[in-house]
C-alpha cells in the first residue's frame, strides 16, 4: 500500500476512533464490523488494528455504533490470532479481528433458487469500502441441500430495475456477476481454493500475448459473510467463468467467433462418447449448455458437434490428422495431468468448460467446481483411492492413437511440472500455508461456532498430505512408462 495513502487512512480512522487517550473508545463505520446478536459474535476488520496500535494506552472499551462493549481482559494490542471477550450490558460476545474482506447482505425477502431477490450489500477490505444494491439467489445443484447456502450475486444500479453495474472487489476483476461459495462440504475450506489457484499457476491461455487480460479460469478470494446481521462464516468470493474472463472474441453481426460451453451433466457429448444430433433452437446438447454466444434463443452447436464427432466416430487416420484443428493439445495435456493429480472424479464428464477464442482456433478446457478432489468426492466423503487413472472418450482416444506424440509430450510435461509446481514440497507447502492462515487467524474457530463439525481440520490436513504423496508416487510410475 502507498505509504502516504496508508498514513492518511490510519489518521482518518484514528479521528473516527474518538480519542483513545481520554476514553479508550473505538468507533468504526458500520461496514468495518459485523455484530451477530444471535451467536454473540463480533467481527472487525483489521483496519481496526491499524488504527488502534498507534496508541499505547490500555484498551478497555470498544464503541461500535451506538453499542459499547467492555473488554473482560483489556488487551494492550489487538491481534488476528486472538479471541477476545467483551460485555455489552449483560451479554458476553466473542470478538475477532479479520484481514479478510467482510461482506454484509441484508434483504427482507427469502432467498430462493430463482428469481434473484433485491438486497443491499456492503463490502470492505484493506483498500475498498462501499455499499451497493444486488440481486441474490441460491446457486448449485447438490449444494442446495446444504444448510449453509451458496449464492449468485448480480450488482444492480438501483433497487427499482434489473440494470446491472460493474464493481471491483480487491484484486479480482471489475464485473457485475459474482459467486459466493459456502464451502460447506469442505472441512478444510481450501480444496476449491487450492485447486483453482493451482490451475491458474500451471496453465496460461495460448493467446495471452494477444489478450493479456485473459485468465485460464476464475479467480477467487476468501471472505467472511453476514446475512441479515447473522454471521454465516467463511466463503469464497469468486469471479465467474465467462467470455470476459477468457477474453473470447465477441460475436459480430451474425458471425460467431469465440464460443463457450459448460459441461453440466454426464452425457454422450460431454463425455466424448457420441455426437447426437443437435438443434440450434435449444441452449443444451449432449450434456453441454451454450454460455456464449446464446442470443435471440439461438445456439451454435456446429463446431463442438464436429469436434465430438471426430473423437467418437472417425477412424484413427482422420482423428490423428484433424484433432489439432479442434483441440489445443498443450491445454489438453495440462488438463489431463491436473485432473489426475487431484483425482477430480467429477471433472471429465461435467464440471468443466470448453471454449475457443475465435472460430479458427482450437477448443480448450477450463476446470470448474473443484471441491471433489485430493482424496474426497463432491459431497465431502473421503475416498482414499490413489492408484487409478481418470479419463473419458477424448483422453482415451488421445492415449491410444498418440497424435503428435501426445504420450511423449504428456510424460515430458509431467516431468517438468514435478520439478517445479507439482513437486511434493511445493504442493504440500501451498496446502499448509493456506491451512495455517485459516487456522492461526481463527477462521476455522469462528466458522465452527455457526456451522459445527465433528471433523478435526488438522486430521483432514494430514489425510490430504498423505493421500497426495501416494497419488504422486503412483502417477510418477504411470507417466514414466508412456
């Protein structure tokens, strides 16, 4: 952070805080804190620390809005790693400090799967503080049954219309559509985070030199959420995978350039087993949903149909000769290695996007919904299997026919990654770093206050590390024999 700006921010907050030397009272704007009266939790953003540590006097009282709280054991310094007890009249609250963004959502309506309900949302992090109107609805399929809900958000210009508006959250992109992932089925709250960040590090779009803003998947950050003044715990605030994220070329007039398809369910086409007939009047085909361009109730299935038909019906000679017209082999290699490293059992027939940047460029894979990984399946159940190779119709064909020395390139790429990003030390260090942050900052502790679990996060971390070591050893043997 720019030092001048930082000092200005701290000075401004100290002014807000009310002279600590006289009263030991901290006042913050409401976005910087949340108070859960039901669960007796107070969460303050670490800007509170930035302001208060400028004074050496003992902190004995905290003023949040109209409410005053007395510290049972007054601290000399507020830390992320500590929990504090404060009393307001007769109620005792647990006070926590967070460095994560705080999101507060308020709506008088019951949030449902569809349609979006109007709500007010505030957002604060170390550099941003704003309040806006949003449309909010539940998201997910199996996730709908979880008590801790996930949400789709759309930023709105006002509460009277459905006109969208773009906003920027931290280091994420500026956009109007956002996702709040509840992580309810992830005891460690980091499988999706770890896996998504890993893919962003491993794979870059082949056209990055022409489109430097393009990302190979969605980016995300942890955030802590309040809904109608009730603390909901830790979430992942995520960008969507869309045309803008991938920087696909826009449709011009009636000419289709960039394309984006989402594999929604296991079916003939999404598993590359068969190419059924298609009808451009429908947005879905063979397990895929067309995400872009789908305008005026018109889909464009011709290109992806030809791709799937090549894989599922053509003779080896034609498949070998034509496959690189339809498929970015380097991307396919990275995706196959990535899915098998994680043993992402739900990401080869569904839970991926297939895209191409322009009509004359090949298709490429984008991973999605990476919660069933690293020794777990999507419902959070542990599956200790490490000695199998995941595949589908496309990857079976690539391995069998070996176009452009696919197997040799697969083996070489694995060797390159094992020496760097996929090394045991690097992978386990990344896991431990994410775990340590959530644990030491007491994020697991306060999330469990509202969503208690019988699972011990440390046990899950040990399980994940041991599973990963066995998986890597098995895959080393598989790829060395190709």
